[in-house]
């Protein structure tokens, strides 16, 4: 008897589940970058997800970027990348006076640090 495969099982989905990708590919990337064991890498991804408000795409994108860049301290680098991606739609003009002043100070500090790194 000839066995056939149904079309539904023969073709992989066009859009893989980003959560599954994060937990498989992302965990592998993090293990390669940090040398963490599987369980530790999983816990760290959970912490990254908290920072990204559960957005798996942001965390996976940050991990892939870290893989490309190869930072010396990958965990803080990924955290910063997640924060940058999470605040992409951030509008400083909507801050209160004190919040705006603190944001301006933070931007000045970042600019000074960038100058020190290039000097």
C-alpha cells in the first residue's frame, strides 16, 4: 500500500511561530554568546522578555544583532538593544517638565560617553 502525505503536513508553515523561534534559536544564540547552560539561557531569555513586555520579536532581533556584533559583555548589550527597540516609538516631547529634564541629562551623558569612546 502506498502511503501519501497530506498537503497540510508536507509543507512547513509560511510564518513560523516567533515564540518558538525565540526559545529554540534565541536560546542557542545566547548559549553560544555566554556559555550558559540551557536552563540558565532559558531563564535569561525570560528576563529579556520581561524587559521587552513579552515581545518575542524584539528579544530575538536583539539576540541576532548580538550574534552579528559579538559584544564582549553580551547580556548587558542585549538588554540595551532591547531597551532601544522597545522605546523606538518614544516621544520625549510628551514628558513632564522634570521627566524632560532628566531625559535631556541622560541624552547629554550618552553623547559624552560616545565622544569618549571615539576619542
